[in-house]
C-alpha cells in the first residue's frame, strides 16, 4: 500500500423509497439478484416521510426513490436529503408520463432514472454507476484533504466511467445529460481533456488481468502497477510508453497502454504482460491470466479496446494454458462443432423429466476437455444456452427468474471444469427447487388467501398477489384455481359477498356504506354482483333478516 492511499470501502448501503410497500420490496429483491459488488445492506421505506427519516439515520450511499408519492414526492425527497447527504447518489423510479418531474429532479442532483418496472440488470448497472461516482468523490476528497494532486490516481478513477460510458435511456432527452454528468462529478469534456493531456502518444492497447474470483483487490492493482513500472524502467521505455492500472466495474484489473508505434509494438506489450504475469505468479497459489486488445488510435478508441480485452478474457475457458490471450478464435480450430440434432433431442427428453443423472452424463460428454481445440467461444456459449434453456423451460412458468443474470454467468467461468460443474449443479438445484415448490404450494395459496381477505376492500389484482408470493402470473393463476377450486376473481368476489352478507345484518349500516367497505365504489355494481351471487338484491336480503 502506497503512502497516502487508503483501501476501497466495500460496504455500501442502499435505501429504496416507495409508498407501495410491495413495489419497494420487489425492487429490493431485484437488486439483491443483481448482486452488485460492495452492496451489503438494502432497506425499504414506505413513502417520502418515512424515507427521509430513515435516510438520516441510515446514511445510505444510494437512494432509489419513486417520483410520485402522496405524502412527500420524490423531488422533495431529493431536494431535502441532498442538503444533509451531499455525497448520496439518487436514482429515480418513474412512469412514462413523469418526465417533467424527472427533469426537475435532475436540477437537485438526481443521478439518473429508470422506467417502471425496472429489470434487475438495469437496477444493478445504475447502482454500479452510483458506486463508481461515490468512489471518485471519495478519491477527490482525499486528494483535496492531502492538499496535493495525484494526477495518475485521479485518472485511474476516471477511466471506469469513461470506458463504460454514461448509460443513456432511449426515452432520455438532451437536458438530463448535463445534470447526469454533474451528479457523477465528472464532465465528459473535463475527463477527455485530462486523459488526453496524460496520454500524449497516438496508439492505445487495453489489457485485462483476472485473479480468479478475487475482485476489487487493491493489493492486486498495486502489484500490477508496480510490476509494470519496474519493467518499463528496466527497459527504459518511459519516453515511449505510458500506462495506468485501474479496476473496471466488475473488479478486474485493467491496464491502458499508450505508446509510440515507431518505438514499440503490440508484441512488445504482450511480452511486458507475460513478464508481469510471471512476476505475479511467484509465491502465489493461483496465477493471474491476462488478455490484450488489438491496437487502437486515439482516446475515443478505449471503450472499444476494453470490450476486445474483455471478450478475449472470456476466451480463457478455451485457452487454459495461455498466460496472455490475444485472439478471439483459438489456434488449431479445424471447423465448426456442435451436438447433432439427435443429441439435442436426447437432452430435451432428459430435461423434460429432469432426469439429472442423464443430464450430467450429457454435459460431461459434450463439454469434455479434449473438445476444446474444436470449439469457438460462440459454440461453447451455444451449448451452455441449450442446456440451461431446456432445463429452464420446465420452471419458467412457475418462478420469476432473471434471464439476464443466467446468461451473464457464462463470463465468470475460468475452465471447462467450472462450467460443467455449474450446469450439473443447475440441473440438480432446479429439481430440488421444483420439489420444494410443490411441497410449498399449499402454503403459498394460504398466504394468497390471507392477502385477499386482508385487502378485499380495494382494487386487488392477480398480478399484485402473484408478485407478493414470488410466482409467475400464469402459473400462480393455475395453481390458485387448482388448490381453491375458484379463479382468483371468483374467490375475491366470494370473500366480498360473504363480508357483505355479514355487514347487512347490521341495521345501522346503509347499503351504500357496505358497498364501499367491500370494495365497490359504485352501488349499482355492488347490487348487481350481490344479486348474481345470492339470487336476491342486498335490499331484499336485508328484509329477510
């Protein structure tokens, strides 16, 4: 650890504010599934007033707030809390018609907004962007307190924001862009100016180093930077090469090389990376793997070069003996290879009955190590998707599963053995999940019935109840009818009519009052529903008492 530097803060708190508790809890569940690195606490507040009170006690790093709330709206929440929590990042949840409110909220420091219903990966990306902005704020504060400027460290903090780019929603107009930049603390023009000042050479190459499952390690970041600097000094390359190490959003160590092509080449840089990997390997149980992009020109090429390095890094699953991965297609590939149609049909039959032993055997047969030279990354992904899709086909009608999270998992595998283990575990876990869900079916319906009996007096929808018990809409509808003998709507009417019948026994209550108490705002609709259910009108029934 260099003097004057401090370690990254890993514990981030998120507060979700929404006057509808079930929506707030749904956002929390989606954010938990996004598994954002560093987020250790997520709380939910029911409305603006409670949200402001909780925010002052919790001191959250990120606040996700609904725009329209009956007590205190999201704009007031941001306006008030930004005074006492100046470093907190605000993200808004809004509907399609809320853009005037969104534009107003940007004036008070909102970072960005998401349209309802926000997907898990969208929430995750927004929170990741907020954390990157917070870390930049922290670094700038530390540099200010030390009364000195560490230009290279500041540039390293700016680079993740630059290479990933600011998320721009397709509904977003031009005006929020400047507010969004102001919220992050980095204007694109200022970032470009400082980066261009440091990177004085015309050519760029991006590299990435992966240390297994270890992410956001300051020790690894410093080790890479120190090893590279020692090699540059030893080879006297300083005049022709500049480099900066930083963490990307996933926590992997990245390197930007800026160099003069007349003095250095891509081969030279690959050699430097190889030597760095060799130096880092000494005394370590798990060696890092490096990937390198092609050559680019100009700073605007960095986002593209980063994607190349990231894509090459994903190739490590097929290049297990390589220290530095340069190409996307492995050498020695002799042609396309995929399971035959008959073999895919065999997998489908095994997945249909969730015969896990047969699925395991299929995975071992089609993902064995000796097939690596015949595979491209795209083919391997295709096999991966086929296996998961066929297994998933038999549970998607029952559970709220996130497709984006499942697909993204492919990039986390380092070896074919890890991939095989994951797929086989997925099959085993899915079968266990279905068994547990079947056993819990009665419990779920019991909870659903309780929700109906508690909220029958308002406009209660099947989708809301399905969401609250974490079930797919279609499957919940089928399960509810199967277990109760009634459709959801019929059951709701049954509960309302039974309660109406009970209330009609009270001579003090007027019929129009009873109508409202059981969820009918219109007396005519109530009377018609009552007569359809019991065969007589409410008035006629009261006369029989």
